[in-house]
């Protein structure tokens, strides 16, 4: 009988889950809608039914040891999802997810935020294998971060440590989704680079292929494609984004002294267009004792299943402690 775990990734629209063995093989996957109800109990009943049906299809060849969950505003220490604005059943409230899910599954269950789960996945299955000190940054609809120090994810006193996306880069800057102004996430994220493009277009007299799009139509992928064709606005937007990201990654190094920094997510798919300005700004702003020592690289985890792999890695880590 193969020992495996269930990894769950809770997103605003869909919840994905998979059964994963110890070496990271995804044996089977499934998904349910996240946004069809305001009632957490209805949602969890549907999710539990879908997982149980999937497990039934595997027969007795697999033994499920536990469940790991990655979720927006997931708090490892409390086992809760706290004030997650994009989850209908968690908006403006604290949901004690682990306690509620254990009514359906009598086994170890752990939850953390999605970026932390990705960092654990990178450590167990990806490019950080064997490393004890590294930082993983997710560049998507927000900027998430997972900080690993001495082989352990940093959670801090309340479970919410390591929020690099919410360090401030500009006084009275852009309004961030967290409600404050000037956070890094408002600049170094997929929506952030879109906002940079539109600010640049408002002050530009030349031609740019990006000027034909509305804000809702434009995507970070379109900005990347325009950059590959030499579009001045697209190239400058990547430069500004990388400059700010590099400064704050240099600050983070002073706190944790990582061996390496990994970038993951949709915006990171832009490759050297985001990596080059980030690396240059990073080196310029590092304390001299760190310069030339800390590479910034793309994550080696596959985009498609990183979230459930990270969630599974979380519970494997918990099981290994016991």
C-alpha cells in the first residue's frame, strides 16, 4: 500500500486537490468550485465528497496519511483562514478551517498561505532541495513570499511573518488591496505592472502597441509579448518593476541571509525581462558583505501543479516531525 497525502489549493474561483506520494508524484487530481456559496459548511461538504469519490477510485492501493492546504490568508499557527477578501465564505471573518475539515476527515490536517506552501514545495520537490535558507517570491495577482531559515518556514508570533509584498516602497503611493498605500505588491505583481504601463502611457507621446488596450483587456502576458518586440513602454515597465523588487529583496537579505532567491508565478514567466532589472537593482542595493553571493533564479516547479505539491509538502513535513 502506497503512503500518500492529499494536497489542496484553495483559490478564489476553484479549489484544486491531488493525491501525492512521498516523492512528489501526483497520482490523481480533481477540483470543485470555491465561489458557489457563502456557507463554509456547504463548501466543505462538497469538497469532502469530491475528495472521497476520488479516493474511492484509487481503491486500497493507497493509504492517505494526512491533508495539506494552501489558501489565501491561511494561518499555519491557528489553522484558520483569516479575512480573505477573495473567498466568499471567508470575507471579513475568521474561518477555523482545520477544525471544520476534521469533522470530515479523521487525520492530520495543516494549512498555510499559498506562498508558504509553494516555498515548502520548492524545498522538498524543487530547486531548493537540500537548502536550509532561501526565499521564494510568487509574482501573480499579488506578491506572496515564503522565507525559509535553518530549514524551517518563518511564521513569526502570529503565523503571518514574511509578508514582503506588504513592505512599503513609496510614501503615499498606490492603493494596495490590503488598504494601505505604497506596498510592493501594488507595483511588483501582474496588476502592478499593468498600472505602471498605464502611468507611462499617460505621459508618453510615442507609439506603443499597448495603448490600444483597456486596463481590463491588458494582461502581464501581453506586456511581456510587447517587450519581446521592443516596445518602449513594455520594456520600461519591466525596468521599473524590477528596480523596486530588487530593492526590497536586498532589504530581505539583511534579515535572513538566504542562499538563493526563487521567483515563481505568471509575471516570473517573463524570464530575463523581469530577472535582469531585478538582479541589477538587487546587487546595487545589497550590503557589500552579501554582494555576488545570492543568485536570483526562476522556480523549477511546474506551474500546473505547484500549489497542490506545495500543500502536500506541508503535510509531509508535519508528518515527518511526529
